[in-house]
C-alpha cells in the first residue's frame, strides 16, 4: 500500500488595488494575515488622507480573517516634515476599533543596536492582533529580533522576520492560508509556501506581481 503524495502549497496573486479588493472579497475562511502597509510616500496622498487610509486598511485586514485567526503587521515609523509618526500606535488603534486585541508587540532590529540612523528608524514594529485568539505563554518569538534575514527587495521585510510571523499564524492560529494584501515581491507568500501553507497575495504593480508569483525561499533561511 502506497501513501498519497502530499499536495504542494498553492500560491495565488491578484494584480489589483488592495482596498477595493478586500472590500469585495470579505472574510477569507481559514486565513490569517501577515502584511506591511505602505507609507505615505508610496501611496501619493496628503498626510491626513493617508492616515485615514491607513486606519481603514488595518481594519480591512483585521476583518478579512476569521475571529480565531490573526493579523500580523510589520510597520516602521516614519518622519514627515520633521515629525515622527508612530505606525505601531496606528495599527493598535485601528485594530482595537475593529474589535481586535493585541496578541504581541515585538521589535525587529533593522540596524545593529547602538548605531545612529538619522531620519530613518533602526527598528520595525511586529504586531499581532486577533478578535478571539489568545497569546500563548511563553511565545516562541524573541522580544527583539536582531537578525531579520535578507530582504529580497529594498522595501521587503527580512525573510527570517517573515518566518517568525508565518510560523506564529501556522502554529497558534492554525491558519491554512497566509494572506498578504500588500505583498510586494512576495516575501511573505514565499515564506508561507516554504513552511507548508497556501498563500494569497494582492499587489498593484504588475512587475512586482510577477515577482511575487515566482519568488521561492529555502526553509533553512526562515
């Protein structure tokens, strides 16, 4: 008697604007989200308009996953006209307004601790939220992730950081699908496939869509 071969993880990438796409799609059963929302410089909006857009986008991501799923956000603070904008606080506010609570808030070091970074932060927020899930104790993710891994693209999160997030939604939220509505070149999608999960992404730029369909990662990198 021979066993049936395992089905390879699937990947689906849509070339579309994520906001109307999420409004039309609604809740994605069996999914958890891992994503990084664009900065004001990437969307071409005035700061007050971008701030409202950002809060709405976070709520849409939270609403896209089931109550027992999780949404994980990678967000770096930005400086605009000499004023710092705390994107981690924006994520928390929008998630709580959408009925979710924070599961964890970790820090990813983008530069070695102790270096001066000028107008760019040396760290990224890693924040997970959920409506029904509770965070295990202890959580197998360090409070400060000092090695995010290589970045396949200048704006991409490091592959090791993506691996932490994907393993969390796989092991704790029991996700079957990892959803990234701002998938860029597909780092999260490739990490999900490498760790045995199906992946669903949305990306507005056609070139990055094609890259997101093709990128692969070695599980050893994660």
